[in-house]
C-alpha cells in the first residue's frame, strides 16, 4: 500500500495542472468571421456592358479559291504522228488558232481520188440527164448515175470531216500551259498536248453558312484579297448552288471578276467579304459575354443587383463583338466578367462599364 501512494499523489497533481490550463487559459478562437447564419451571400463585383442600338454593316467573311473561267486539256481526236506543233508556252492565243496537226497524207490522197471520181460521175450524170430528156436513156439508168454521184459527194464530205479532226485549234481565247509532247511524237485520243485556260474573267468560288443563304442573291458584290497584293478586288455573284452541303451546312457560291492584266491566278487562296446590307438597330455585345448552353447560347444580365440568365439568338460575328438577333433589348446591362462563378439569382455589383 505504501508503494502506490507516491504514484497516486503524482497523478492527482498532473490532473490539477491540466484542469487549471483548461479553465484559466482557454484556446484562442482562430475561426474567421463570416456572415451571420441564414444571411444572404455577399454580392460579386463584375464588369458590365450596356446595350444600345448600333448601325451594323452586315459583313460575312469567308475563304475561297480562284478558278479559271474556262479550262481544258488539249487532246487530239484521232491517233497519228504530229507533223506540226505550235504551243507557245504561257502565252495568250486566240480562238481558232491552229495548235497542232496530225499526219494527214493518206486522207488528202484519198480526198484527191474522190474528187476525180466525183468529176467523172458528174459528167456521166450530165450525159444521162440529156439522154433522159430525149428518151435515149431509161429512168433507172439515170438514177444509177445520180446515186453514184451522190455517194461520191458524201464520201468527200466524210473525208473532209476526218481531215478536220487532224487539226487541233483553240476552242476559245486563253493562256496556254506547258507543252507536254514534242513535234514528231505519236499521239492518240488520250494524249494531253497542253492545257488552255481562260483567266479573264476569273471565277471566285467560296461557301457561306446556310443561315446567310436567304440574304444572298445573284448580283451581290463581293470584295476579296489574295496573297502578294495589298489591293482589294471585286467580283459579282453569278451562281448559287441550289443545295446545302450536308457535311458543312454551307452553301457554295461563284462570283466572276475582271482580270485584264492577268494578275489573278487560278488556284490562289482568296479572303472574301460579302455585304448583307446595313442594319440601323443592331444590338451588339462583347463575344466573351456569350455562354454556350445545351440548347444554344445565353448571356447573364444584371437586373436590380441580381443575375438573370437570358437565352439569345446570335447573328453576325465580328472580331470583338457579336450581334444579338433575339433575347436582349437596348439598355440591358450584360455581364462580361466573372461568368464562371455566377449563377442565375446571385447578387452582383457592377464595378465598371466596358465599351
């Protein structure tokens, strides 16, 4: 029993010290002050943009390519050896100009033979006609002579047609490409001798989103630029594809531009702007104010210090602003900052108004 007494005394002393620490030196309160229980959350400071009616020149921007107004591969209609070739590479040639001729010696010989036979047949036909007039020849004999004459005449026309096929002439005025075969070479109907392109005027092919199609019509003027030139060129829309491309949901257009100096080259990349008219009551908002949602887009508007979500329909998009076709009125304050931390019904304070 005497053994446990010192231990009990020590435990009693330790317990007394702990109790004094708790009651005489309480732990400081490190919790941060917050809003009273049940009170509203603090308002978020944001920037806003006040909408107003503006004049908008509705411009649709697109990219496209330049195309030759006409382009063909120059190929022969018959097979044979080239005996004449006139392909001034990269030069402009006129419609009907002779470019190549295929060996036609046999056809010309055949034509001469037929012409001699035709002369003989014509003389026989003339004599038969005179004899028929005096009843010195039967009608059947005269008709045989006439038929022989007509057959020879048809053979001559056929041979002349074959001779025309041995000559290759330019079907339109244009610029030749590189020569792809040499004089004296053998060609057939699949051989390409050169290419011919008409580049004045020149075509501009581009596409626009289908929502702009109802406002586009033949005769609209477009402006476009190409690499290598600082100037802007103009063209007029002459054709609109009747269907919408299923993959891109766009409509293809073609315009035609004058190109007298041949500055514009087929295949060049073109940056295009197409005017859709002027809207005097357009509502524009900064592009960063648009919030994508499941069924479209929306913006947050500050009304009486509260966030209100408004679905909107978008129109023409510019570099920094986008048109709101439906969903907003002039005078609405659209929230432009802190959008990720906001929700409908939350309190806000407009700390600044942006332009």
